[in-house]
C-alpha cells in the first residue's frame, strides 16, 4: 500500500487542522490570514498531485482507491474550484469575526 498515492489528501487534512486550530485561537485581526493559509494548503496539495499524472492506472489500498489520470484530473479540478471559492468569499466573510473556521471547513469539504 503506497502512501504516496494519498499525499494530497494528507496535505489537505493536516492543513485544514492547522487552519482550524489557528482560527480558534487567533484574534479577530488575524483571521484573514486563514484564507491565505488555506490557499497555500491548496497550492501544496496541487503541487503534490501533479506528479501523479504518470499515465498509469493503479488501484491501491486493497483496490478501494483509484490512482489513474481521471482521478488525478478530478482532484485538480476540485482543488482549483476550492481555491476559487476561497477567493470569491474573501470579501463576503471579511466582517465575520470567526471567518477562519469557514476556510478550514472549505478545506475539509475538498476532501469529499
């Protein structure tokens, strides 16, 4: 079971937890940094997804996880749409005192 096939998902989980913990303890003035951190997590997840475009098909984790080009492209589309969602919601959530928790939720939702 190669763990390398789920590195983008691991990046999203760890990044979302870090953003959530930061959002819980950060003051109101520092909440907008959660959006930047969420975008950075998405960029790292996309960077770890791109090398998976190798043209081969594989089933891992006891044939429950597909690691083929269609799955990789779908993952990249989900990451791009998630980044666009965060960018589109920056102004909308700016008056919210706990906006950082929203960005953590968006990262968790990108996992499926």
